[in-house]
């Protein structure tokens, strides 16, 4: 049975960064990164948008081969199609996730972690020696690995946390079903992302257009099935595209789930940590999880390395990871979650009126903070919503 110090399951952003950070923090440790697919980053189940500042904590996007497009504007679209343009110099980037995830996994490999593709964790149990015995399925058959710490970075369908006994159930109202096409030959501002809200467009979520290039974009939506009228996410998306981008050629299709909840109660136990989507570390308001996953992976990798150096991979020691995550972003996600729930109570008419009043602010002064303040003054029914955000 091969022995490793840290076994990371899942080579998405959380896992690749966790493996790299564990190895960089303690080069003497054996670190292995497992990926069930033949290559990290394939298939892509993502709209690929990230904020500039968060991305730069991990990699330099200027001129990088894994970037598709720089974004300098956000266009919020009200249910009645009124557009509100919000400018910003360094808003964010649209990644090429296939290349980006491969780049992160390469970085882990360059740091000295063993990257094993077509290797799926299929179960794990605690040995009498206090290590985890992890069953790995690969094209050659099955193999057992013994690991002192396992990091579960296995995404939205996470199993590692469950095998380790962590509670990770999601209320149905906090699970978004998403559908997305790559659309070609459509007309839009290639420097902007578009987000449209509306009960008939994407109930409980929103529709998006994220440019990959001139006339090519990821076009998709996420919705809460409990709030839908019987149509699934793909049917809502087909209707939206038929209305807004009728001439577009569909060159790729993906579906996936996004957990718009808050961090699970415990992200650690004896000899195990969970990070990224596996621990519900997604921003519940935006549904964005790439940068969050990398931030969590960094904390998980460093915590695992320090615990092994100290000879103490116990839950008591690994609890530091949970506290650090909650201080970094977990408590903010609780606030965003409350805000999301409160916004869900407002109807389409409210957002249509809000868009029209916000458009009276000159475009070069239209920041998100200013829009929020303006909205509070003009629409007093927002005050209880805002108050809940801070409670
Ligand atoms: C349609 C859609 C659009 C999205 N758009 C955005 C966006 O624009 N911006 C944004 O920030 N976020 C977006 N997200 C969310 C984002 O994709 C995730 O939050 C992010 O990928 C989480 O990273 P992760 O490393 O936790 O998990 P993942 O990226 O899901 O990586 C998990 C990896 O683990 C592997 N794996 C799973 N089980 C096993 C196993 N048993 N053994 C070995 N390997 C395993 C998987 O193959 C996968 O490679 C979107 C999600 C969806 C579904």
C-alpha cells in the first residue's frame, strides 16, 4: 500500500492549490493529487468568470495563455430588459478553465506533488494506525493508498467529506441547476459581462453572458428548481436565448449544480479537511466559487503541512483551518446568504423601477456601492433588506 503524507482528492482549483501549498510549506512531505478525469479542467462546467484582485493572489493573468478575455464593465439587465452599465478598470477576467486548471495542476507538479490522472477515489476508511486507507480506481484496476491527511477537494458531488463523516447536506432551495451553451455569432459588448434577473427568466438565480471573444460567449443560467414552473434549466435557457440571441450558433453545452448555501458546519475531522465546492465555499449571492476554492485550498494545504510537521493531524489541530476560513470569507458568506434570501422576496416590478432610477446616476459615477446607496434612498422598501444583511 503506497504511503503518502497528504492525499488531495480532486484537481480543480481547490485541490491543485492545496497540493501546491502543502508541498511548498513542507517540501519533505509526500503529497499526491488525484484526478478522476483524464486531464484536469476537462470537461468544463463553468462560466469561467473571476474577479481581478482574487485571481492575482494566485497567478498573473496579463498575457497568460489560460485567459480568454479581460472584462471592464458589468451590465445588469432588469427583468424588462432595462440595462444598467457599471464601469470599472479592472473588473475581472474570463478564463479558459481547461487551460487554467491544467496550469494550476502543473504548478502543483512543479512544486513536487505527484499528479495522478484517471485516478478516482472510490472509498476510504480509518485504519487502526490512525491513517486513512483510500481505495483508488484507475485504468489498471484498484489500489489502496494510506494517507496521514486527506484533503477532499472533489467539487459539488463531494464524497470524501461524507466518507469522513462530515455533514454536507444542502437544502433544495439552496441548490441551483445550471445550463450553459457556448454561443457563436452573437452581438454584445465584448468587454462586458451581462447578468439578467427575473422570475420568468431564471427563478431564484440569474442568466448570464460571459464573453470568450468577439461574438463568442458562455451564455447560461442558474435557477432553483423549487421555484420553477415545471421547465428545467435548459428549457428556460432555450427560451431566453430565443428572445435575446436568436441567431446564435450553439457549439457547446454543459449542465451542473451550484450550491448557494453557506460553509458546512465542520470542514475538518481527524486526518481530513474539505475545501472548495465540497465544503459549500461558494459566494451564495453570485454563485462564484473559483477564487474561493483557491483561497480555501491554500489554507487547507498550509494547515495540513503545519499539522504534519507538528506530528498532530487530529481534529483539534485541524480546526484551525475552519476558523481561518470563517475569518477570511465564511462569515461574509453568511451575510451574503441573508441578503440573497431577502432579495428573493422582492418582485420583478421592483427591479425594473430600480434599474430606471439607477440609470439617472451618470455612468462614470455608477459604482456598485453608489447604486446600493442610491437604491436605499429612492426605494425605502429596501431598508429592511439591507438591515438583514448586517444582522
Ligand atoms: C454552470 C456553472 C457556471 C459557473 N460559473 C462560475 C463562474 O463564472 N465563476 C466562478 O467563480 N465560479 C463558477 N462556477 C462555480 C465553479 O465552477 C466552482 O465553484 C469551482 O470550480 C470550484 O472548484 P473546486 O476545486 O472546489 O471543484 P471543481 O472545480 O469541481 O473540481 C473538483 C475536481 O474533483 C474531481 N473529482 C471529483 N470526485 C473525484 C474523486 N472521487 N476522485 C478523484 N477526483 C474527483 C473532479 O473531476 C474535478 O476535477 C460555476 C459552476 C457551474 C456549474
